[in-house]
């Protein structure tokens, strides 16, 4: 089984002058019928800026980004097996759930909600997941 790096338009990683990535990360990888999506913050793909308004908008933007990455990789939200939500404040739990429920209202994937200290960038949430390909 060989690992495949999924190139996701709009999520190109910046590089150092010598060509190495500033942050050594792939937005998604695929192997054995599984797709692994890296922690995805609320980046507006059209502007390249972070969505830094309220937590509901950040959650919606992150889920939309995960959806886009999965579609680029040959999958969809319905094929997600496991989601991990990293959030800067456990007090956001119900608001995150309000938005999450809009996307996963039936047969929701397994999920973990983890409170983290902080990020080096101005957002409060990122979402990662594991999904299967559409053909599986």
C-alpha cells in the first residue's frame, strides 16, 4: 500500500527559499481506501484569510473546508469515520454542536472534542478527520 499526497487547490503550503515547506504538512493523504485530513482551521479559501468571527462561523468554515478537501480526495462528509475537533475553549462546545448538527444530523461519525491551550494564529478551532473513499 502506497501513500498518496492529495494536492488541494487553495491550501498550498508556503515554502522556505530552499523549497522546503514552512510547515511540513499535507492537507490530506490517502492509502488503502482511507483519507486522512489534517487539522483544518477556518480559512476562507477565496481570500486566504482566517475566519476569526464568532465560533459558529469558524466551525462552519472549518467543516466546509473539510468537505472541500474530502471532495478533492474523492470522498464526502457522509464517508467520515472519525472526527476530532480541537477548540480553544470548552465553553464553545454547545455552539460548535449547533453547527456540527447541521452537517451531521443523522448517522454521525465517531467524534472527539479536545480543548487546547492556543494556536500561533488567530482562530479558535480546527477539525481533522478520517474518511473512506467514495468507491469503498
